[in-house]
């Protein structure tokens, strides 16, 4: 039987390959995800390990707040001389060097005022003295290290991207206006091929301190030990002389600590991509199941003949399972190596969306091979089991019976399974919608209900085919005439097959519609929310709209003639009650440009806060049992404790929760500037005397010439831009979900080709009675379009229905429901195009059949 199976696969090479392709793409997504994320992880590991390669120990400030815009705590520069006197220290040098936080952001600009890098990746500024070259993780490629206040060394990738060379004059900006520097050198960070859109600027130590407002402070003190002194012994000697805000680690420990934070981000990317790979594999399992079922139906007499020759039922089943195993191995191997190409494709997608990551060559790990093979073979075997059981039930008499068919499957016989699945789906969806659950539990229950809903639709879809096909097939009859009528009848005569073929496309379109509908609701809600909160003529933000920017930029706008109000909102993170929270510093003019919705009984607005008074979000106060008049403490990134008094409570309305803007705690700006190191703005809102005319815009832009990294826009333009930030996320979802649609496209190609095989004699008869090759192609093409439209007719409404349920579950978070009619029309057009594309090869094959051979085909 093994020889029969293998010879059969060799004889049906095209069918086997087409069947395997449905799983190839899903496995390639899994393999590509691991290759991409492992490559990113190795690049980061190389960066961190190389950064401390010649370092015995590292002194740095403790990281009290993980996501502070000011970075972690600094250490006093005077500590360098102190540790140099410690026994066992051979060399000690201080540096401005921190790869983990935003505290050392230095933007580089070309002569057009355009920032280097991709806008989303970080822009690091480092400071090393020439005599500390041993500890500098960068290697000079050309030129020399910076010396003096007018020189800078840039990374090789940025130099190549911008066309900069030694001696060029460029501008750099950090905490103040941009300054001009001369490129004195070009360097490379270890063996990393690409920094993923990040930029590096290396100054001498004093220049970096001045640029980053860290005079007298250091990020890091690098230590080298005397011969015979271990790194552990050195750290033990150093610890007694350190201030409370500092810590010492060995070089290896510091590299591991730096890498650990990055690993969490890489893991998020990995699991995010694997979720879409799972969707593609799920759709692929539908395609495999459908294809193998059709193939077995065409081989009924073959199996029955084997039964007459003595093959047992178990041998038939094992032969089908062996065939599925062989297909699974083929698909897994192709997908495994296809993942390498897909990893490059995913990297290009991230690059196009300004989400580039560092890379140092592709990593093909053993784990990638094992997981890809197990998943590919496992999915294929699971999809093969039910058809194999049906093949086992073929009686020997079928070998001599004309038109013998597979016995009906159990899923089509048992109505109780369809009913129970539908009831479970409805019960879960109702529970998630009106069960009074919290947001997380409601989403989980709703997601489970959605899964049952997909299964229920799959089980009952065959009953929907005939009426839906009649509706969507009307244009085919009118456009294609007799060929269109035959196409409609062909799609209706085997509703189970048509339903299974359309099911894969239905799932893909339902998920895309779900994302589009949720995205439209979120964007509409965000626009309305932002318009309610902000009341200003202009809004100043960072280039990407979310990072903080130098406070000096807001002061520059306040000095422009005609500006009545320039209200700046400072922002940073702090720790309170063991959790990291956002804190904002509100100035006296904030009430004129910023609307806050106070809880009943609260009277103090942000602009009236003074001293240690704080405005607290109601949900935060409830969580920690705070009421007006209660005292609490927050701690800044520098380790500075701040005692505050709850003076007022605010709560975003449900529609404003998606874009609340105001942090959990707001304090007077004077207090903020005293407590937080290097305070920066999140927004600056500007009111002018008159309208937002081009002349006023030009005057404001002129005041910002020293800050080219900032974005000034009218309130309406800012609202549209910020709400439109969701589009980047949605586009990423569309790209990843497109893989499931492509898999379903292969499923349609498979089904149509197998259908042509199955109807060879029928097609020969149609040709014999006068049907032209063109009409044959048209018939197959119209059948494919009808099948695609059936998938769209079920998938689009199902996606909108699921979006309505999810929107209801997220109603407390301010997400509304809005139908994106334009996108739905576009998805329908895509479905039609998919049907046309899927029919190209089958239609051509059907048209090229030899009439005489087709008539005698068996």
C-alpha cells in the first residue's frame, strides 16, 4: 500500500503540489516569523554584548521608572574620581551612554531640515572622551572621534542613507534648538548590518552633557579591573562608595539586563505575527480538508478496486493518512525554507511602515525547523482524518458501479452538531454583550463566541449556498449568457463543496471586515473625542505626534507677536503604589485650551492647581482608595519622591476614553519642573488673535526654525493626523490578514482544477455540442466569481456582526460602531478579482481539453 500511495502521488504531482500549497503559506509565516524575530534578537544581543566587551563592571543609575522620557537616573560626574581610587580599578571613565531609554535623544537633520532615520526608530546621542576609546562600543570606519563642541561622529547607515561624508556640516538637536556640527568621523556599532532606521550621534563628553542638559551628570561609568581581579570582586569593592541612586553590575550582567528589556518587545512582535500565522494555518486546514475530500471522491473506484484485491478498510485508511503525511512533509519543508524569503518580505513591510528593526544576518534556529515541521504535518494530518474515515467506508462493489460516490460525512448527517454549535455561539456572544463582565472578560467570551460562530457558519454554509448563489449569480446569467447559467448550476449542484471552497475566503473577508469596521469606529470616536478635549487654533507636537519634545519650543511660540495663549503640557512617567503611571504638568493657561470633565464635587481645574495639589483620574483614585484631600506619593525616574494631595477628580467621558490625553495624575507645571529631570512637553496649544491664516502659520513656523523635528498644525489638521495614526496599524493588519485571503485563493484554484478533472467527460460533451473554448473559459471563470461572491456575501455581514459585538464589549473604552461602506465595497471588488484570478489556470485547462479524449475519459 505504501508503494501504491507514493506512486499515486508521483502520478498526480500537480494535484499534490496544489494541495500542499494551502499549508505552505501558513508554515512559511511561522518559519518567517521565527527567522525574523530571532534575527532581530541576535542583532540586539550583539549590540549589548559588544557594548561591554572590554568592560569589567558598569556603574549606572537605577531604573526606577521603565518608560520615563528622561531616561533612568544619572550618577554624579564626581563619582569617577572616587571609584578610580578603589583598589582593583585599572581604568574608570564616564560616558553619556544609554541604549534603553529616550533620555538621550539627539535628532540629526540634513540641509532641507529633514530628520535622518525613519521617524519611529530612536535617535541616540552618546558622549565619550577620546581617552575612553576602550569602552566605546562603536568602531571608526572613517575619520576620527569628535573633539570639541563643533564635531560629531555619525553611524555608517545614516551616513550612507543621507549621503553625508567627513567634513559635511549637519544640524543636531536635543533639549534645545538645533546646532551645527561638522562630521568628524563615521562609525559602526559592532557587527550589526542595519540599525533599523535608528541614528547614532557621538560627541565628546562635555558636548553631549551640554546638548542633553546633563552637565555634571553621567549615564554610565565604565570600569576595567587590574590583572587578577575578577569582575565580581571589582563590583563588590565598588558597591560601598556608590550613592543610593546608583548600581554596579559586571559587564555580562549589564548586557543581559539591557537585552532582557528588548526581549520582551521582540516576544510581542513574535506572538503578534504568530497569531496571523495561526489564522493562515486555520484557513489552510479548510483548504486541505476540502481538497482531499474532492480528491477522494474522484478516486472512489480506485479505492474500491483495491478493496476487491484484498485491501482492508484499515489499509485504505492508512494509505490516505500516509498520503496526508507525505503532503504535510512536502508542505512543511517548502514552507520552512519559504519562511526565509517571507522574513525578508516582512522586514520590507516594517521598513515601509517606518517600523524597521536592527538586523545582523538571518538566524535559522533548530526551534524554527521543529515547530514548522510539527505544525505543517500536524495540520495536514488533522485535515486528513475525516476524509480518510470516509474512504475507509467505501464498499468493494463500488469498483463496478457507474457514478459511485463517497458516503456522506458525519458532519453533514448530524443536525444536532450544527444546532448545538449555533446555540453555544449565540449564548457566548450574548453573555459577552450583556453579561455585565469587565472589559477583558467580555472580550475573551466574545472572542470564544466568534470562534463558535465561524464553526457554526461552516457547518450550515452548504444550506445557504443555493439561495445565495441564486442572488449573486444573476449578473453572471445576464453577462455570460448560457455559460453564466451553467456556471450558476455548477455552483449549486454540489453545495457542500461550494460552501467549503467559499468558507476559506469567508473567514479571511470576515476578519478583514472586522478590522476595518473596528478601525472606522475607533477613528470616528478618536476624532470626536479630540475635538471635544482640545480648543485651540494650533497644536504643536513632536514629528511622530506621540514623543515628547523640548520645552524651549513652547516658549519660542509664546514669544511670537499675536499669540494670546501658548499652553504647554509637560509629560513624563513616575511610579505610584508600585505601578508606573503618566504624570502631566499643567500651566496656568491650560484651562483656555484644554477641556477636562470633572467628577461631581470637584472644582479645581488644571489651571488652578498650586503647590502639592494634584488632579487625579477617578479610576486611579478608586483603585487606590483615594478621595479629595488624601495624600499620596509618586517617585520620578531620578528617584525623587513627590508628596501630593488629591485636590480634584476627573473622569473622561466614555467617548473620550480612547484618547483621554490627560494622564492619570496632573500637577502644577512649576512642581513638575522642580521634580522631574529635563522636563519636556507632550503638547503645546496655541491661541492667536484671529484665524489660523497662512500668515499666522508662517510666523509660528519661523519661531520654530531651531526645532525642525516638530510638527505644527491647525487643530482640525492635528485631529485628523492623530486619529489617522490608526491607519498605520490597520494597514499592518490588512497586510498580515491578506495571507489568509491568498491561502483561500489557492483553495479556490485547487477546487476548480479538481472540478475540471472531475467533469472532463461533461466538458467534452459540451464542446461536442457546440460550446466554444471561450465559452468554456467564461463558464469556469463565472463559477469562480460566484463562489467568491458567496464567500463575500457571508463573510462581510459576519465581520460587521462580530465588529458590532466587539464594539459593544469595548463600549466602556469609548469605541463606537461605524460601518466603512467604501471599504466594504472595495472588499467585494477584491473578492471578485480573487475569483477571476483563481479561475485563470483552471479555465485555460478546461478550454484546452481534447474533445475526443475527454469523451472517452474515465
